[in-house]
């Protein structure tokens, strides 16, 4: 950066601030085209980190949720569930913290209102005003000044269905999560079985410099998107062209849903769906304190095993790095949680595709293996 720009960036006058904002915008517009696919609480973590490095970011979000506020709006108004979409919009928002707090505000009283979030109600109202869920998400993005794009994987009214290990078939994401604590999941499918992929989502995948799957619930956040044929085929096509398609391997198993699963088993589920079209794995290399491990084990979760060399011998390219949110890990204000750090995860993704800025590269490590 030139001395002139550095001086202006340090300046507190309005002209200097506007110049800084303009320069940042131009830098972000030159960033890599990255598509992140998932849902739940995992996908927003990826988005929060990557939005600081690129504006060419697309989130493709599952719409199979049927619980909580989203489930009620889906049943009563006949709209797609807005909850996971809302969380991604907030994660990508480039606006005042008060606006983010407003969209995430959950009412705790009021007949018919308790349990709903303002953001869900806003998207529901926007859907009725525009007459179209996709348009409602686009307009909500403008309100929040979203850096990037948020898209549902399909506009069809899909429901998740699971076949359990004991042969029972359970319908609905909420029921699946509850039953999976008692009996493991054998496979999941969508009803209807062949929903139409959103064309904009397919185009985003086809033009991506990288496609990121996860982190998040394997069977209820990641896989439902890949059960949409158009999404699945697009991911497979870009992988065949050598585009990095990476699974961010979960740090911990999910009780019931992935109990006992190793990193290899997580990858196998996804690779079976996309015809082997996953060519990278991003794996945490940071140790978890023994007391915190025991806390999770008491709840039925365990560290996802990913021994060095194992995935590599199976033909995977692997990036191992310290990916955890250290304050949460140390039991700070979050009370002892194992979760990914947005910036560390973004660094790993950018390092994988060779687009990590030098200034960021000096702040943290990570190694790629083939």
C-alpha cells in the first residue's frame, strides 16, 4: 500500500474514512469466489470469517428445518423455513450491531408471538409483500447490507426423512434429531425426492474458486443440500475440473446423529452422495482440554478421530490447522465450548486455495498435505 493510502487510513477525518471504505470495498470485490454449503449454526461461522476477505461469497442453505419459529411459520403461512437463512444474513451483515440484534431478537411473551424471532417475521412479511421467497431474501439482504449472497438450495417445499438403524423411518428434521439419540441414522432422503435446485445456486457453484461443505450437523445441515440433484451434480462437476471442494470436518461428534463417527466416515457419507467429488478435508489440529472432553462425553459426544496420515493415504488432500475458538475453549464467557473460530477457519480456507493475504499468513500456521 502506498504511503499516501497508509496516511489516509490513519486519518480520522471524514475524507480519510471514506477513502478507507472505498479501498476496502475494492479489495473485497477482488476476493476469491467461494461457495459455502450447509445450515444450522456451522455455516454462519464460515461466513463470519470469510466476509472479511471477499465479497464474492455465496451461502447455499438447507430449507428442510421444521422446528421452532421456522417450523411454525412454515406450517401456518406455507413459506420456506427462514431461520437458517436469517442466521446467514446476520453473519454476512455489514451494518450496525443494533440491526443485527434486532434481527436475532426472540420474543418471550405475547400470544402467538412468543418464540418467534424478529428476523423470521421480517422475512415472512417480505415473502408476502414480494410474493416470492427468493426475492424476500434478496430484499432482506439489502436491509442488512449483506456482504455476499444468501440462497436457499431449493424453493421446493422439502421435508427430511431418515431411515434409522432399527429399520424405522422418521419424518421431519426435529423428530430425526430426537430419535437419533436413541438409534443411529442409516441414511436420509428428501420428500419430494427430486426437488429443483435454485438456478442461482447452481450458477454460483459452477463459477466458484472453492466450495466449502460444513461445518455442522452432517445429516441435517450438510447432506440435505446435496440431496437436491442439481446442487449435487454441480458440486461433482466442479470437483472433476479440479476446483477445491472441501469438507470442514466437525471437531466433535453429534450425539446420536454421528456417534462414533471418524473423519473418514464423515467424508464417506458426503463422497457417496457427490460421486467422490470431495478432494479436500480441513481438520482441526488443536488439542482439547481433558476436562472439556469429559464434559462432552457425558453428553454423548466425542472428538472426531482424524489420525495424521490416514486421510492422506486414502487420497485426500488435507489441511490441518488450529481452528478452535480459544476463549470459548478455555471456558471464558462462553463457559467451555468446542467450536470453530471464524477467522482461523477463514485463514485455513484461503490458505488451501492459495489466496491468504501475506499479513494474515504471518498470524497463524497450518499445513497442507497430499
